[in-house]
């Protein structure tokens, strides 16, 4: 199973996240939980919109 490594950072008014090992995964929100939800939504959209052969390797397995 592949694991995504997500870095979550904070600023004075929000949180942001990006994947270290999977291109195209970015997220933002008002809390860490919001960022986690946004990451999952990004993955869902990516898998829905991109052909499977273009998916990053880390997303090719569940």
C-alpha cells in the first residue's frame, strides 16, 4: 500500500497542506481537519477527472 505524506502548515489565518510524494495534491482550510477533508476531496476529484494512466503512482492503489 502506498502512503501519502501530507505536510500541513499554518499561517496567521488559515492552514494549508501539500503532498511530499504525490504531485497535484494541495489543500487549504480553517483547521487541520478542514485540510484533511480537502485532501480527500482533491484525491476524489483527481481520480474522477484524470484518466487512470495519468494518476500519480501513489494514487493507483487504494
